C-alpha cells in the first residue's frame, strides 16, 4: 500500500477515534462550548429527562385510559350477550314446552306407519295439560325481557319484535289450554311464534357475541400497538436520557480531568504547558485561571530561583571577603598572645583571649554560611572517592575526644564488621560526623555518654550518633534541620550557629542519603544518616 | 391507580382469552361438525330403513317425547321407530336433508340439535310428511349421542 493511500485511512481512523473518544467527541465539545453556566446545562438536562419521563407516563396513562374504555365496552357487551342468551334459552324452553304436545297431522302420519290417521292431529288432551309449564316459562321470558340495559338502535327493532311475539304467545296460551281438537292451529301458531322468538333472540345473541369477539380482537390489536409504541417510546426516552446524561457528564468530567492533570504537573514544578479547556462555562473560566496561575507561578518561581542564586552568590562572596580580614585578626592576635613582640599585662591577655575566642566563633559561622551558600548555589561538587568509613568515624571521634574528656562524657564507637569501604566525599562525610559528634558532646551533661554506631542496612551505610543529653521535643524534630533553628537548650547555652544540622542535611542529601533524629526528652537523642554504598 | 391496574388486568385477561379462543374455536367447530353428522346419519338410516344405524345415534338412557308421550330407553325408542312411517317396508320414503333444516349449538360436552325431516314419497314425488325435533346431545366416550328428543313443529323455511 502506498503512502498516499495510507494517509487518508489513518486520518479516517483518527476521526473515528475522535468520535468515540469521550472528551474529544464533537458533540461533547459542542455542549462544552455552549455559552451558558454549568448549572443551567444541568438544569436543562434534568428537565429534559423529567419531560421524557412525564411523556412516557402520559403515554402510559393514555394507553391505560383507552384500555379501560374498551374494557368497559367489553363488559357492557358481555352483559348484553348474557341477556340475549338468557332470552334465547327461555324462548327455547317455551318452544320445547309447546312442542311436547306437537301433534299435527304430519306427526300422526309419521307415528302411524305412514298412514293418514282418521283422528287427524294428536293430543288435544295434552294441549290442555301444558298451560302450567308454558305459563311458568312465559313468566321467565317476561323476566328476561327486563334486560337491564338499553338495546342499541340496531337491536331495538328485534327487541320490539320479541316483545310483540311474547305478548301474542301470552294471549294464545290460555286459548290453547281451553282447546279442543280445533285448537291445533292455535298451538301451531304459538309454536311458530316461539320459534320466531328464539330465532330473534339467537340473532341478537349471535350479533352481540360477534361484536364482543370483534372488540376482543380489536383489544388485542390495540394492546399490541400500544405495547409496541409504549416500549419504543420508553426505550427512546431511556436512550435519550442516557445520551443526554453522558454528554453532560463528559462535557464536565473531561475538562475537570485535564485541569486535574495540569494541577498535578504544576504541583510537581512543571510550568511549561497550558491546560486546554474549550468550555465557555465555569470550567472554561477555571481552566483560564489555572493557566494564569501557572504563568504567575512560573514567573515567581524563576524570580525566586534568581533571587536565591543571587543570595547564595552574595553570601559565598561575602564569606570569602570576610574570612580574609578575619584571618589577619586571628593571626596577629595569636602573635600577640605568643608574646613575640613583648609581654602583655593580665588585662591585655584576657582581651586577646576574647578576640581569639570570638574570631573562632565568627570563622566557624562564616565557614558554615559559605558551605551552605555553596550548596544552595550548586557550587559544591563532591569529590567522590573510596574511603574507609571506620577510619573516618575514628578520626571524627578523635576530634571531639578532648572536649568529651573535659566535660566528663564517655565516648564510644561501635562499627559493624560489614561496614567497609564506601565511595563518597570523605571530607564532607567527616564534616557531617563532626557536626553530629560535637553537638552530642556539647549538649550531654557530665557523666553522660555519646556513642557512634555504624552498620550496613538494606544496601546502605547507616551511621548514628546517640547521646544521653536533654533530648529534643517531637515538634522540633524537623525544624532543627532548617537554617538558624536551634532547640531551646541550644539557644540557652548560646553555643552553635544553628547552621550545622542544616549543612549536614544538605551534604547527606547531596550524597543521595537521608538524615533524621529520634529523641525522647530527658532521655537522649540519636541522629542517624545513611549513605549509599555507591554514593553520587 | 386502582382503575389503571384494573384496566391493565382486563387488557391482559382479554389478551389471554383471545389467545385461548382460537383453540376453543377450533374445538367447537370440530364438535359442531360431529353433531351435524347426527342429522346426516339419521336421514341415512331413515331412508335405508336401517334401524340399527338409527339406534346407534342414541344414548343408553335417552328419552323421546312425541305427541305427548315419552319413550325412555333404547328399547322403547327402537319400538317407536319400528312402527314409524319411514321404516315400513311398503313405504318408499327418502328424506330431504338440505342444510337449512338444521340448527346446532355446543357448549363443552353438551349441545342442542334441531332438525326437520321432509319425507318425500319416491313413488309419487310428493312430500308425505314433515316433522321436526329438538334434541339434546352429549359427548359420551368420544361420541356425540342423543340424550333427549322432543318433537317440534316444522318451522325452518328454505
């Protein structure tokens, strides 16, 4: 396949993916771009869904209403069918009663083996016996004609005919009862009327039954149509509500997710990009504000970086400039104290001692500031080389040994055999060890102890300095690693600059290690730092 | 709400009834056909003077009322027919059995049947006698049989 053929296909695939993607869907974007508030969009969405529900409910009510009407109509038809069937049954009973004495000449012939009977018609005596049963059936027929419903216009004619036949039979029956042989014609007429009555009633019953069946069929058809319509509208409503809900939620969630990702990036210090929110609602405004905040933070961050760099450079330069005259002061003070240029009186010796003591303190302070500034300015480059941790720790303890003895503090060193050579900047590590040891010796009262331990734990060299000093309150555990921060005891003793632990922390972190303190006030403190076996 | 539920119930019931109706309608038509066959057999038996065939249409405890007299049981009814015109050897009667002379209803295993017998003397070509009867029929052991007959005046017109 050639490149020219591949390109349109890729574009089409990209379009398809864009259509299926929630956030990039053109419909979702279009909803997002609507220049109305989110509240309004949600309100419109909910109202639309509510309107669909109301529509479905109204449709359901309409269908049920129609069904109710048909049910009522069906009930009325069934009442009519029952009435007409009763009428038919009564008429049939009447006909049977009359037929019991059917005795015309044809029957006489049939019974008589086909010969014409001289007596002619049968049963005049029978005819006289039937008055009672016929009258009881007529009474029933009379009851049945009280239909309890109003016949329709098409049925009225037949109902009138039934009533008329009924009246005529009622007149004939007493005459038949009094009959003689000559009344056979009356009997036949009554029987004929009863047949007409039965036929008419049956006609009404059958017509009404047919209407009932037609209505049931119509009901069935109507039910199917209504059910299909109802299901279709309900399904459509649900689909529309879902689509509307998803469209709205995507138009809100997409921008929120993008803003969330951008804020996470900003929180991690990435100010290089803007969040793209096409919405013209509150989310659009939020996106724009996030972008403004991003730009402003970027600007401030750069300014802070510049200011910090300038401060560090200034401090580094100043420290260097301060050290030069201080060296002269200290040198000449030492020369004077050595009495190379003549004796000093007691007062002069005391003042020279004060000058040297103050100069030492000032030099330590300047050195620490210089180191800290260099670290912050990124001017410290570690000189990584293999060295023996054991030796470094022994030298560190030697440096504070004299002061420990003077203060009556026992000094101990325990190094695990697993601790050997480590690749790190030896001078900086010793500086850290010295800081921790000198603090421990300084704050541990006479009779106390300071112990240095080292071991290899989880691939790291761990060095800890434990003392039995006054301890550090838990709220100070973090604060003491910041510049110029000291514990209350440190402040009261007026010793130290408050820079030693800050500098130690920077140096340890430069090596890729960690430093922390565990302490119980009144019991003592343990400062621990780690170094990767392969530092740097 | 109650009316709505009732309406729905009636609709469902109507639907169910309509569903069943098609089955019952077929059964009813089948039964009506079998009841109709009674008339056919009757006239076949009468025209051929086949008394056994005639008696095969009757239930064991059937009754027949003609001319104010009731005959109970197949033996009595057989005697009635043995004396009747169509079964006399000297009579050459054929029964005309057009469809308009019959009316039948069915309700489950019971039914009614009315039909007329217009006997034509084949020698003269004239109607000798025309009689009718209302009958009650019942399905017994799978067969439709006459359980009661009452003579009636001929009423059906062509």
